[in-house]
């Protein structure tokens, strides 16, 4: 369950993002996308009840394995291509493709999640401040430090892994997967999601993102000046095809693979042998250990922020705007009848409350709740 505090959404100007996320989840029906069961609201909060995927996420998998083989990476990059394609077909840009948002089901298949920054292509009301990194991100070709010694691939990997754990659940996050045109606010389209895919593929094969630096601003400068910083470590032996497709995803918008449609990505030689229409019926490249449908062992453990319990939506001027019938959130409620009426879907009994004699029996299993957007 994803829980969003109305007052924070209003304060941050996130109302349109909230609507876009709910609309996309309700509209897109795909094996590649996490399924929305319910959306509803009360006086203070918005709620999204989605399927729980106990296989973990790509971030945790990479933390535990360091790197993937080319065959493993090929499988998950292919499923990510299908996931991105499924939302592009509905004229949405995800804008936040990163390993944290690539979830695995109990069989190891990938699903795209977290559409809090998604944007309809025809939308002119969503602001670009989500990606604001300051003017210095465009400041020439500065590197993080002119005197910093060059790290080996292993040293860079160890440094990334150490910092990645700290960044994983911070409110700051990391810009490592954001396309240069997004950072520069030059206007962008669906192509920005393919850049993010290239950055993830690089991390899968090398062990860290292509423009990783010790601080976010240096990372942004490297991304903006990608021509000077995109390199493949000599210690890592990659196929010519793997380097080629990565380079064609991490490049100028006009030359970027995918700018003319997903088919040109699928046709790349690196994907030779992939059966695109059958991949979700195949055995996954990685089979997670899952003991039951609510198993959490495949996710990193982290401390809940105390600020959640200390904050209140009843203070400040936003309270005047908060009502379950508030015009900002009219139409937010949704029910996926196809899924929630299916007694065989794991966890459905938890939410199915009905006086009908044909209702599923109520299962009092605990809810797994995400409040990271509650603030």
C-alpha cells in the first residue's frame, strides 16, 4: 500500500503527479507493470493498494550480486524494454526509471513500479522542478575534482555500493539515471526513459552507474558532459554488441536508440535469441527465494523515519483544502474489478469486505505499507 499525505501533495505542488500516477496504473493492463487493485482516500490521505511482489527489486539484486552476466542482464533489460514500451503506448513518460523501481515477482520476472513522476505526453501542467539540480549542473566540463586519483573498476564498485545503501532510502535520492536533456530542462520526450535504461544496463554489467561521482552535483555535470565521461573499464570484458547498445542508449536524443520506436531497440544484435512475445512465460534469469506471498527477505531493511509520526496534516493553510470531497482529488477512487473479485489472487481476501454470500473469506494477513511519500 502506498500512502500519500494530501497536505504534502498540495504543499509540494504534486497534485497533477498524483493524478497521473493513479490514471496510468488504472489504464495500463500489462504483465510488465505492477497492478493497481484499489485507490481511495480519506480526509487526510490518498491510498494506492497494489500487488505485492516478494522477489525484491533490481537495486537489492545488484547490491547482493555486484554485477550480472550478459545473459542475465539481457533478460532483465529485455523485460524492462517491454515495460517501458507498455507505458509509452499509452502516451506516458515514466521519468524515474531506476533499479529501485524494477520489482521482481516470486518467479523472478520484472515489473515496473513507482509512477509518481510519470507525465502524460500531452500534459502542460506538470512542472519540471522535480529534477532541479541548480545552474552549476550546466557549468562547463568540470569534473568532481581535477586532482582526484582515478579509481579502478573494483574501487569504484566498492565506493558505489557503500554510498548506494545510504542513498537507497534517503529523501535526496540519486540523479545517476536521469537523462541530460531532463537535467538541462531543454524539453524532452519518451527518449529520456531509454537513456535511463542505458544507465541501468551499464550498472548491471559494470557494477555502478556510468556517471557515478561522490556527490550528486558532480554526477549531474558528468551526465550533461557525457561525451567526456562515458567509458567502459578495461578490466571488464564485455561483448562488442553490449558496448554498442549501451553507447547507443547513452547518447544524444536525436541519435538515441528508441527515438524512432521500440522496434529498433528489439532489433539490436545484442538481443538475438530473445523471444519478445514469450519472455514472460520463460524461466527467469534469477529465481528469488520466496517462502510465502508476504515474504520480505528479498528487500533491503531500513529504518522508518520518525518524521512520519510527528507531522500532521491538520496544521498550516493546506488544512482548509483538505476534504474527502476536495476538488483536487475528485475521481481518485478506483477498483480493479477483474482482479479484486478473483479469490485466487494472493492477498485479495485482505481487502475484500462484502455482505454478499459469494464474497471471498476475509484474510487478516498484515498489510505491507509504504509511507516514503508521506513526509
